[in-house]
């Protein structure tokens, strides 16, 4: 890449003034022939600027290059930053077309838009609730059927002997179901694996993860999660709801489905990243809300993960979607449970009603809670470290779909076997009283009228097990059972997370925490028999919060989700303390689970603030340069060459204009995106054609919206040799007022501007308004605070 | 103001490059004599730019001028925008001093800062909780004493006859107490009047309301609110808690008290608007949390009112402060109530525990809830309109302190009289059973073993009345009592809000709503006697939400506050629906109460977004111009003259630099604030002095922090005639990288940048980076959406 500044001179004075003129292109045909351009070897694009002093960026290479030139193992490394991810445009492209449309729109038009936003949010909530309802009922029915079959089999063989056949039945049944789920995920839509929370976090952060909000992903996700839960894996169905809600939102808000090839011609205004992001936030919130019956928690989750700018009406709409989602789920579940109108089951999981007498805690219990938080932080960190190693291993050796399916089946079989062994060797028999909460009490080797307590924990959907741990009478579990259960479930859950099945980590975490929390409570009561400590259910709740906090490290939203799921405000303070302690302790060792997985994908994720010690860096050091710039009136051939250049593969181009008659470097007058140029090329918006064909339809915003979001690649656009010589006038289409910063701006300041406004490109100019560099997401994301101060990630085309 | 562009030429090339050099001033003494400046009549400042085409701004005049030249009545008008309010600087001033400090600071330094932020938030929560506790206990004790005295008196005279003496006693007692409260507010600290919520909203929005976060204000507020509640006014003690929390935060976070003249030399880093704002948010949240036992609601309140940029750690800290505040209040109240360790009274008000069987609603009740929301919206709008007229009246005719005190006394007397009359003529006797919730049951003319039900509503603190309405057995109130009570209390509360006493409108609103809500429930049960409608307490709750929503129009935060105060998540959906309906209906007629009062103060309040139909406006039309600019090396006399110019009274000045040898207009190189210039002048940071006195201490950030936030006026700074000829080098002190926008930027885009980053000055530049205008808060706040489309407010120095 030669660092050449080419000179372009304009003879018309008009060009200079009208960087964002009043709707008509200032350049008429007569100017065009006067354009003189010096020939050069690098095509007719020109590049402004100098190489940055801290020149650490690698040359950006295309996918093919990187795959050829680099060993397969290196890419997935948390010290790398991938360049394959594009950013979303959360900054409106305020070009003339957009402004004209906005100016044409009446006040009533804006009101109608506002109303349709509410309608869309209502729909999102409703559909998300329906999906949650479907998942819940499907899991309930299928799991019920499975447990019934296995239970009968076990009961049959307990007396006869030969329980190994039961084990075999159980293991095969589980493996088969899990295999189904793993096959569709691994072969059809790998992005549907896991809980989807890291992916939604990235989306809301402004990163375009391919295929993450497609209809197909949703289908695979829903079917996959049913299989994993019914297959008895140590997973929950709550995490995937968040992803499902987001997909629903992205679909509904666009008023069309590309997969189904249907365009309903509605909500066309919302076909851009800015609007879509808002709806996806609402969808994610609706998902949380449906999963945990926590509408406020959902809103806070969306805000905590995604929002950079808080807007009252937006938040209110998100809350509306959340509420509708909970309400829909609640309503349909009440019909399913044959108690129509009883709206007391707001989420997929709810922690049940804590009795009023247990709904209190004492001041001297607070140190205990803090200690439990610390334990949760430690165990969470251990979980994360183990899962990190496992993930590294998986990335290196288990990347083929059939291997992934086999691993999932193996885990399913092992889970069944371990559970069975635990149940088999346990002799913790409990009386089977009338108010037991277990649906499938296993008698096994216990006396008549008793059931095996270990079986309660394993032989149940995890949601039910959590509830039993919270609410069962003191004395239901003996300490050994709980200890063993914690130990085995911890490793099983850790092994399971990251498999090619769609499933969440929330419920397993809660279950592990509830188990050791209850154990903690029992031991406390054993050491100092005070009446207040008799209620080990309270400690189970605190333990669950501690464990979950230690693994995912969410803060405010998790507190609120826990409080809402408990249905009781009083526990807010201890839960907050516990989550805070767990986060502090856990962060000392390793990051949260979602962040680890985001890092392992080398996603250029932007955190809340620039690293604290980065004030010595300025835009000059941070920016990418030289920058490929385009002229306001540019040759089609140049544009095609620029876009086709696989060695740069840029997505945004500053548009510059030369002061007529002067030989000074050109000044910034706008910014145009690859996607816009593609649409322009596709519609052949060339100056010459506009003159020859008078009837030529003027390009409208609708043309851009129709192409959104799957803009065709440049290779699919045919430009003839004659057309290459035409000129394109970008004036109308470029964003005439891109945000700029001077070169001396400190990194935190650049970061704040970039993050607060959700930018994709930030132009760095000198004091003459000439382009010297471009700051994009990767330039900011690559600085992070490591153990030894500020570190820089390497950029790689993974 | 002459529109003259003066020419300044520099001979040294060094000036151009080093707008933000590496710590040492680039200009040494030898450059200074070469500075040549053309003489002119307007002092030696120079102004760049032209008058904007839409030239609607009035000339900015000083306080004295406006008071002399303008009639007293005009200023308070919601079509005006006052120029007397300064903005806060929520954008860090990144000058060389600041950057040097940040660069010097180690990673551990930042960690320590982070820890001290947590400590400060903990302290804020603790102190706010203590204050809430103090207010609660004081009110409880004093009101108890008062009611006991009056009750005994009434009982004495009921049999003897001559209840007019009791009335007199009651009225005089109330008036006297209210007089006390009104005197301290009206004479000592008028800003302490009302709930303080509008003021805190403004502060968080970025407007400097004088004296609003001072210690004196807090003292008056606390004492005042005790007097108003004990004096039997139709007010609550909850609103003022928010203001109190904010004052505590502003005090604690600065580590010193200017009022007490104590500087603890701690938290010096926090002595700037950016940091202080975060703490004030935490304080407001802690206040809400203490008032309603709603820590999450508090966080949401702060965010809804104040935050423009959501930051995870900040929110988490705010939540911490809220939690500590609730916890402290709860803990000390539990000791006061002789049940130490029973943490079940989380707020000043709590709505009591709704019984589980009443904690449900049915699908067919939802239309009813929506209807109630609409009623709430209508009644709220009526309330607001009446209060608006009353406030206009008060501004015109009741602006002298003694008149204000007399009005407050009158209201107190009338409240007592009306209450007494209502009680006297009511014959709604109810049996006095063992589980009554009234603390002061008045028998009056009822039979033995019965009490007067109307008296329950009036002869009680409003908090208790609300709780009775929510929870008393069906049949406790007869419809006539409720109807009359609603009617009288509505007008009393409306009259009371805006008096010169410190008091809140939350509780009266809840009380009115609870009364008509309960009435609604009773009538429903009367029309269609279904069992589900027997529980009128549920309708009281919904009515309370509707009325409060109709008056204050808060959204998400109010929902969460209501849910948290109820202690029950199930009612979330109906409460949300009701608040939404109330807001939509109410907004159709008139704005929310707080917004009305903000508008009547002509405060330049920035809403969430620019008006929808403002895309046709650009920075060119919006900006103020010409702009007073300063040179990077400026004559002291010029600076003093600029600052002393009472006809402009600007607070921020773009700093420009001339390219040496060229006669082009100067280019922007920085921005400096009046406050910074004042500190520079005070410390005589002149180029000549620095050379002559070698030992002269270099000015540090500490000097700016010591002067914060009460910078002396320019008049108090003496500059001799000799010194006027000296030069000042602004390079080190100016913000070298101010945010800029091109002239063509649309208003919504300017607005978004301004609002998202919390700016105070936004420089508008042309494509040569020359200053053409300056956008400040008033330029953006003056456009609003009226009945006839986009309207422009007039600017006035009120």
C-alpha cells in the first residue's frame, strides 16, 4: 500500500461550499469533464495520512489469505482480536435522502411511527412469551414421559435385580435425545449452540455476529433446547430464551423474513441498525422476563448489556415488551395448568414462595452471607477456569460437527451414569409425606413410604430440583447427599457448557449454589443451633445467588432477577451483598464466563470505559492510517476497485473534496459506507446515465432499506468496462456530517464519544480538517488492562 | 457587538502544531513581542462568525439590567427560557494539567479512587438513611403528641359541647407549627420549598440551580418537612428525601463543607462536576430508596431523570448506596420500634403486606384497570392545571416571604377546619374491633365501641391513611365518606403544593387515588357482586398508582417504586398498564407536575431527544454567533474586559490560533471556561511574571479544585494597569480537544451529541476548522414541540 497523496483539482467553486447542500447535488454535469486526475499505479483511489507511529496493526487480509497463511490453532486465542467481525451502525446515516425524508414527515407521521414501535414491542413480548410457553410445555410433557418410563423400569428391576438394564435404558434414552439436539445445532446452525447470551451481548455492543438473529437460528435454538433439557443434561432452558427473544425482535421489527422470502411491506422505517438494535434490546428483555418472570430484571439486563444511551421512552417500551412477555407466558401456562386466570407463575422458573417467617434475616447473618459470596466467587472462578481450558481444547480438537455430536452424546451418557451411580449408592431415605414437591419420587432400596433423596436432586428437571432445595423441610437432605451432589453436578455442568447443544448455564449454576448453600445452612445449624439458622432454604437461596454471580458476574440485573424470581423484596440486600462479593472475589482470578467466551472468539468487544491508565494514548496513536478516501465525485472504476480490494476490505470511506485551484490536500466532507456504495453500484447511479436517461428513477431511501441487512457482495455486481469510466456523485448519499476528533484527543475521550454514540467510524482530522486517520471498533477494543498494565491485543483475520 | 474579525499573526511556526503539546508551553518569551494586533474599539477580544440567519436570540443582559428594564411579571412564563441558569460541565476538561495528572497516576491509584467511590457511596447511603430515620421518628413523636392533645380535647368537649374550642385548638396548633416551617423556608432558604424533585431533575439534567445542594438547604429541608407533616398539611415526607439524599451526596463526595469552612483534604479528585453528578445521582437514588423502601426504584429514578450514559459500575454503585440507605433506615427503625433486627420496614412509607389471596387479579379486570388509569390521568391533568394557575398567581402576587408564610398558615388553618367539619358532619360510625389499624380512633358522636370513619382518614398522618385504605376490611368506609374525602383532599393537596414549605406530593396523590380507587372498588362490588371484586383494597392500590401517575407522569421508575413498596411482584403488570394509561391520557392535556414547575422557572431543560420534526434545522441556525474567542496567548486586559463584560456574560470561550504569516482567519485550537480564566487571573499566571519570578509555583489542578465550585466573580479580582499589559498563555489550561460539529449538522444530531456526552459548549466550525458559532444548552432547549408543531421559546434574563 503506497502512501501516496494524489491531487485532484476542481475548477468549480461550488464544490467547496456545499458539503451538505440543501437536497440537490451541487455538482452539475458541466463540472465533471474539468476533473483532472493524475495517473498512478494504485488505481485511482487515494490515500491520505501517514502510518501511525505505534504501528502495531497487521495488514488486513482477506479470509482466504488468513486461512492459507496461518496455522489453524492460533486464531482462537484471547490475545488476538479478530478482524472478521463487522460493526453495526448505531449512528444514523444522516445523508440528504434521510434528511429529506425526515423533513417531509409530518408530526402525525412521527406519532404513527411511535405507535408502530409500541405495536412491534407488544408483538415481540407476545411471541417471546408464546415461545417460552411452547418450550415449557414441550419439556414438561417429554421429560415427564421419559421420567415415567425410566421410573417404571427402575421400579421393575429394583426388586428383580439387574438395574444395569435401567441404567442402560436411561443412558441410551438421554444420549439419543441429546444426539438429535446436537445434530441440528452442529450441522445446521452452530451459532445456536450455548445460551446465546454472549452473542446477544456482542450484538447489543454493536458487533455483527453472522446469522445470530435469523429465523433458522431461532428454530434450531428452540428445538435444540428442548432436546438438551429433556435429554437430562445439566442445563437450563432459561438462557436460550434471551436469544430467542432477540431473534423474534429482529424478525418482527423488520416486517419481513428473508428466510421465508416474505415482505409484508410494513415497518420499513425500522430497517436500519439503529432502530433494529432498540427492538433487539426489547426482545432480549422479553426473553429474560419470560425466563425468570422478571420484567424489571429484563429491562436492566438489556440496559446493562447493551444500552449506551438511556432514553426514557425506549426503556418504557422495553419494559412494555417484558411485561407482555411475562403476562403471555403466565396466561397460557395458567390455561395449560388448568387454572385459567391464575397469574401466579410469571416465569419459566420461579423460586416459589418463601414463607413469611423465613423471609427475614438478622444483622449477624450478614458476615455469613458475605462469606458465602466469597465461596461463590471462588467456585465460580474455578468453574470458569476449567471451562476455559475445556473450550480451548474443544476449539483445537473438537471442531468437526460429528465430533461435537459425539461429545454431546458422551456427556449425556456420562450424566445419566453418574446420576444413576449416585442414586444407587446413596442410602439417604426420606419419608414420603403428603406435601412433597417431587413429581417422580424414587423408592429404590428405601423402605415403603420412603423415597431416595439423592434421586430427587438428579431425577428431576433442574428447575424442580432448585425449588426443592429452596423449600423442602429442614432435614429433607442429609449433608453427604448434598456434598456429593454439589461435587458431581459442578463438574458435569462445567463439562456441559460449551457443548454443541443449545442450553443455558443459569439453572445449573443455581442448582450447584443451592446445593452447597443448603449444606452450608445445615452445617451452621449443626455448629450453633440457633433457631434462626434452622431454615436452610434461605442459605440455599443465598448460595444459588453466590454461585451464579461467581460464574456470570452480572450485577444489578442479576440482583433484580433473583429478587423478582423470589417474589420477595426483603432479600434484596443480602443478594446484592452476595453478588458483589462473588464478583469481587471472582474477578480477582478470572473474568466472567460470558466474557471468557467472547474473548475466545476474539470479538472486538467494547467495554464501558477505556482502560483507566490509557490517558497517554491519543487518537494519533490509536487510529488506523493511511485511510482510503473517495472523492465526492468519483470514478466508478475506482470505487469498484476499492471495494473489491480483498487486502483492505474496508467498510467505511471518508469522502473528501479538493478546494478548487489550490494544491492543498483535500478536506473531509462526508463519510460513505460500503453497503451504500454497493446499492449505488447495483442501481447504476452514475452521473452520465442520469443525464442520458431523463426518466431514470431517482434513488430513494427505500432502495437502501430493501437491500438491508444482507447487502450483496461486490463480486456479484457486474460493472462493464464502459461503466467503469463513468462518474458517481456521492453528495446525496454520504453522511455529510460525520463525527470527527483532532489527533491530540486522548483515548478515553475518543472512547467515550465512540461508545456513547454507538459509532462505527470516527474520522481523525488535523487542524485543517484533512483526514489523517480513522478510528474503528478494533482500534479501541485492542487496548485492555492486563496484569502488567495496559496491553495491546494483536489483530488477526481469524 | 461589532462583527469584526481581527487579525493576529504569529511568526513562529511552533504555535500551529502544538495545540496540545506534551506538557510544556510551546510558546516561549521570544514569540510574544512579535505579536501584532490591530487596534479596534471593542477591546482586544475578537469575534468570529456572522449573525445566525434565524436570529431570535435576545442580547444577553446581566441580572441588574434585566431587573431594571423589565416588568416583574413577565419573567415567569413557560414561553420564555431563562438565561440566568448556568450549566454544569459533565464533560471532563481534558487540558494538559488534567492529562498529566492522569498519566502520572498508577493503576493502583485508579483502584484506590474506585474504592473511595464505593466508600463515598456507602457513606451517602448511610447518612441518607439516618436522615430519613430522624425525620420519621421526629414526625411520629411530634404528630403523636399533637393528635393525643387534640383527641383528648375533642373527647372532653364532645360530651360537654363547644367543639369549636377544639377546632380552634387544632387550627391554631397546626398553623403555628406550619408557620415555623414556612418561616425558615421563606426567609432562610426558599430553594428548600416543595419536594425538591424538580430541582434535582434539573441538576441531573446539567443545570446549576444556585444553592440547591448546600448544607443549609438540607437543614431547612429536614426541619421544614417535619413542621409541614406535623402541621397536618396535605403533604408527604417522601419527596424531600430525594433532595436530602442529593445534598448529602454533594457534601460527602467533596470531602469538605464550604458552609462549615472545613476541608478534610480527602476526595479532592471528586471536586468537579463530572464526578459530583455521579454521586448526586447516587444520593437521589438513596433518597428514593429510603422514602419508599425501593432500592431498585431509586436506581431507576436516578437513571430516568439524570443519566445520559449508562455505566455498569456507576449503576452498581448507585444501587449500593440505595441498598445501604434502606438498610440503615430499616435497622434504626427496628431499634426504635423495639424489634431490633427485624428488617421488615424498608421505607418511610410502605404499603403493608397484601394478603396472598388478594394478590391476584383476573384477565377480565384488566379493562377496569385501564379505565382507572384513564380516570387517574384525567384527575391528574386537572390537578396539574389547577396547580399551574395557582402557581402563576403565586408568582405574581405572593412573592414576598411574609405573604408566603401567611399563605402557608392559612392553608394549615383551612385544612384543619375542613377536616374538622368533615369529621363533625360525618355519621359514618364503624365498630372498633381489636385489629383496627388506626392509632387515634375518634369516637366523637358514635356509640361506645365505635369510631368515626371519616376521622380515620383525616385524623392521621397521610401515610397511615393510605395504608388503612389499602388494607382495612371491606365495609370499613362507606362510599359517601370516600367521595367527600377524595373531593376535599384533592383541592387541599392542590392548594398545598407550591406553598413555601418543604413537602412532597407523592403521599397526597397516593391518598387521593387510594380513596377514589377504593370507592371504585366498592361501587363495582355494588353493581356486580362477584367475589373477586369484594377486595376493594386492590382497587385502592390501583387507584393510588393511577392518581400518582396522572400527576407526576413518571414511568418505569414509578412502576418499580410502587411494586417495591407493595412488596409484591404480581401487581407489576396492572400497575404498569395503569401508569401507562394515566400518562397517555394526562399528557394529552398538560405536562406532568414537575415539568410544569420546571417550565415556569424557565429552566433550559434538555429532554431525551430533539423534537421529532426538527430535522430541517441545522447547527447553523441553532448556534449562537458571533462567538467571543480568545487567542492562545492573550493579553490579560482583554481577558479581564471579556469576563467583565456584563452585556455578554459568557462562560466558555473557544481558543484560536493564527497560522504564522498567513492572513487567513484563525483556527480553533481549544476551549477555556470562565472559571478557569478566573483561577488563572487570581493566581496571576502571566507569561512575564513566570519569567521574572523563577521560583513562581506552577499552577496545579489542585488550585482549580480548591476554587470549585464557588469560583469568585471577576469583580473580586484586582488586576493592576501594569498587569493588564501582560500576556497569559492558555495552552496548558484550555481543553485542547473540544467537540466540534460542522455547520450543516442537523439539530437532532447536534442534540444527540450534546445530550449523550453532557456537554456545556459545542463549537461549530466550518470546513477549515474556523469557529463560526457555539451551541449551548439554551440553543437546544429553546426548540420544543408545541400544539402547532415546532415552537421556539424566547430567551430572557429572568
